[in-house]
C-alpha cells in the first residue's frame, strides 16, 4: 500500500484530532445535560466549548515557586504528539491511512506507554504537592494497565498474523474481533479509559486532588493539556473501532463512513460511562488490574491463539 | 532505509540528540530529570534503529524504555530519602575515576567504527523484516521462549501480590501503622 504524502497525512491527522476534540467537548456537555437535570441549548453545548477555549487563551499565566519549566512546557506538547502518533496509526479505509508501518501495533503501543511519561512529567514539574500526588497515582495506574492493554491489543494481531493495523482490520472481514474475542473489547475499553485518564479512571487529574497534575496549570497550557487528553481518547476510540469492530467493514455505506460511525459510537459509550460511573479508587483499580484484568487478558489471548491452531 | 538528504538530517538530529541527552544525564542535579534524559537518549537511539530498517527493534526499545525509566525514577526517589526527587543532588561519585572510566569505555566502543574495514555490499531491504527477525531469534525454540515468558510474567505477578497488600505493618490500602516503641506491644503483635 502507498503511504499518503507526508504533508497531506500531517494535515489529515491534525484535522481529525481537532474535529475529535471538539466533538468530545460537545458530546460531553450534551451528555452531562441529559444525565443531569439541565436543559440542552445551542449556546451551552455547541458554542460553550469555544467560549471556554477562548477564555483560557486570554487567561493570565500563573506559575509556581521553582518549577521545572522545560518539563512543564513539554508535558502538554508531548501528550498532544503522542495522541497524534496514536491516531496516525489508525487507518480509516483500506487505502486511506496516514501511515501504515508493518509494526503499526508496536508504534501505537509505544505511544500509549509514553502517556505515563507525559503525565508523570506534567505532575512532577510544577513543584507542587497535589500535582505530585497525581503523578505518583498515575505511575501506579499506568504500570497496572500496561500489561492488560498490550495483551488485549496483541490478541487482535493473532488472527491477522501481522502487526500492521491495516492487516488487522482486513482479517476481520469474515468475523469482527468483537465476536471472535468476546473478552477483548470490554478489556480494551476499561484500560482505554485508564490510558486517557477519563471519567471513572481520571485519577491523576481527579477533583479529590483539586485537579491533580493540572492543579497549577493556567491559560494556554491548561487548554493544551485538556485538548491533548481528549485527543488521546479519540485515538483510543478510533483504534478500538479498527481493532475490534471491524474498521471499515460494513454493508451499504462506504468504508470510511463506517469507520467514523464506529469510532464515534465507542466515543459516546466512553463519555456516557464517564458521567454514569463513580470514580474508582486507585487502590481498587490496581487490585482489579492485577487480579482480574491480567488473568482475563491472558485467557483471551490463549483462547484466541488456541482457536487459530 | 534508503532516502536522500532528509533521512541524513534526521539521522544526525537523532545522533546529536542521543549524545547531548546522554551527557546531560550526568550533569543534571535531579534523579527524575536524569531518568528522563536517559529516556530521551534511548528514544533517539530507537529512532536511529528505525532508520536502519530495524523497525520492530527500534519501536520496542522506545516502548520498553518508557516503563523502565519511570520505574527507575520512582524507585530511586524512594530509596534516596529525597522528597519527590525535587532536592538538588549530585548524580556522580568519584568524579575522576568516573570520567576516566567513561572516556575509556567510549574509546573502546567507538574504536571499531574507525578501525574496522566494513564491507560495501548493500543488501536490498527485506520485505518482512519483523517476521525474519522473529524466525532468527526464536526459530524452533518458540515453545521454550514462550514458556519462559509466561513463567516470568507469573513471577512478576507473584512479586506484586507479595509486595502489594499485606505488609508487616498492616494492610496497604488501609494505611499502615508504625511499629510500637514499647517492647511488650511489639511482641504481642
């Protein structure tokens, strides 16, 4: 398969990220209104995110005593870059991929693993106690979700006998992985929420730490961190659609449309879960990850492998 | 990977980045910064490996190092009694010996690059580099390696279980209590 030319691929990934982040902002506000008691308005749901972003853009920058300035500046940019790398690995059609290296799965995983570096750096560098707590929390969270995440993803590579994401989607033409590996998608979604620290697993930036790693953020840095976090959720949902829901396979509609529909459906599911489920304590999440998720992920990969033999 | 000027520029950026960040590891005054500089250095080396056509090895290096460096930073901070690793401290001991050992090790490792007469027979890039690498590394001993891998993973899980919850001073998730100063209390535990 030919690569898209680099400038076009860059622009496409950037546009997809921007559209995804705005969609998340709109969906999140709308779901909050539907779940709660408020009333949905154009002004609140559609214009609201833009107003909030504009407000952060002109907000005065605060700083702390003796922060690690390079690290503090780097962290949101790093998370944005990781989300872009992860999203670039997701093909939206058989001939429409920003990049399809033969090791796409490994590149995506590397981006996911690096999220913990970005979050730790973000919490460590402001020289602030609550931010530091958030960083250590995410250390425990990330080291716990890493193995089940990689195992759940790796199982999708088995039927394709390839680490290329395009091959992984191609191999789902007869049967989607969500049916072939019934444990895969639930596992992937649970750890995917943890990866993008959203909703019930937003532990590093939780409100019980007054905002955790982003407690000292202000202005553009806060806007960038928030949007990078949302972009990561977009990448996780898009890869879930490609890896488990058959990507571009589907009747009647053209492939890329199916891909977008599936990604948005997963995104909506994750956002609704964020509003309906209570936050999980970090101690409980670590125990769940090591005692339940890893064994389930191992069972999933053993069964998938045995079925192929 | 064949390619023109752009690939050369990227190679030199990675090479310079690996050297500079590698040097900064020893010149910085914080354990967390040292760990992250080392990570940046390894990531640059991983990028060079990808340029050399070893995509899988390069990306796996980057993937593995991220987790390892974070664990290293946290463990160092825990052992060093340095709250959050924020207090400045020297990263090197025995300066002269360390400098001599570093220069010597670099010279020994770099000498072959200049002294060895490398053959000039460019091979075509393999189609399935990752699959060939797996065949070369594992080959017939796939089952042995997989068994060892699962064994290692279960050891890891066992260690985490042993270290996690039930400690000498109570359950970890309920907050630990300090040992009593009274001998009788300590004995009756």
